């Protein structure tokens, strides 16, 4: 009886836990599901009472409206390239800088690290005008460079990777690599990057989502519709939609797909590394 009570208690507790988790998933996922549903209904049947809970037959019509009103394919390509390049370069340079702060001792290291962290306290809106004038002076206005280059070595990424690499990379392993003839850059490529996949995955998710959703930067620095990104393009479509939100909902739904794919890819890497570490420990 005692064993049966323990089994029932564990089963009951697990059931309650799963129910709570399911409710959280439902609350957070339902708005996205409802948006996908609305994107599949024609304009005249989109907003009804009671609301639609299942998909309709207007997805083709709404998709045509989206591509007729916007150069959406070009905007999509722009967003993918900018977010992809920004993520790749940020991972490389922030990991390199984090490795330097974590494993090297040099004059002014602590002061430079404090100064780097202090830049996180500066509100983004304070440097809009100076940043804009700098980009115009460099000749980068109406190009992708302002959305990629300034964030290559950002303070958050450097801090994240420096803290992660302090415990993830043993000093003995680095010394063994030096004995085997690896240069410092070789250590970075052959030892640091393979062992820092979990931290890189976190930085990759944060960077890609931030770059993909960067509305203000694209709005200011990419004025032409065919050169701008999805957030700015969809905002312009919302302004002139005139109540026809079918194309807008299709565009928002399509814009979510890369975010979901990147999150699933990187999160699997994080879970795999955490699991491997717990097993080896």
C-alpha cells in the first residue's frame, strides 16, 4: 500500500505538472495559431463572432494581395541576409573578444571590460542622431552595413561569451594545444569554437531575433522599400491596408518561420550540450 501510494503520488504530481505546462503552452501559442488562422480567411469572413478557430480557404487570395502590394520576396531576402550575416559575424567576433577577456591577462583588461559593460547602460534612443550622421559620413546610408558592422562586437555578446568561456575552456587544454604547435588563432578555431557551442547557440538565438526584428535601424537607414527589411515593409503595408489585413497576416506568418527554425536549431544544440555535460559529470 505504501509503494502504491508513492506511485500514485508521483503520477498525480506529474499529471498536475504536465497540465500546468500545457496551459502555459496554450496561452503563449494560441495567439500565433490564431494569426495563422486569420491569414487563411478572406477579408469579408476574417473577423466574425464567434471567431474562427480553424483554417479557411482564402490563403491564396491573401498571399497574392501581399505580393501585389509589396516586393515581399526582396524584403524577405534582405531580412534573411542581414540577420544571417549579423549573426555569423557577431558570433565570431564576440567569441574572439570573450576568449581574450576570459583567458588572457593584459594591461588595462579590467578597465576595458568595465567600459564595455558600461555601454549597456546607454539607452539606444540617445545615439540615434550621432549614429545616423556617422553612417551618412561613412557612405553607408541605404546599405546593409549599418545593420551588420556596428553590432559585430557588441557588449552583451562579449560579456556572455567571456563569462561562458571562463568555465568551459580548461587552461590545460589550451596549453596542450600550444605545445602541439597551435597558434592563438588556431586555438580559437580548433578548441574554443567546438567547446563553446552552447554559449554560441544562446548568442546566435539572441542576435538573430534582435537583427530580424530591428525595426528602428531599418526604418532610418534603409528608406527605399525594395532595400528594406520585413518589419518596415509590413508596417508600410499596415498603414495602407485600408482594413484588408489578409496580406498583412500572411506576411507576419511568413516572417515568423525563420525565427522558429533558428530557435529550434540552436535550442537543440543547447539541450544536447547540457545533456552531454550532465551525463559526463
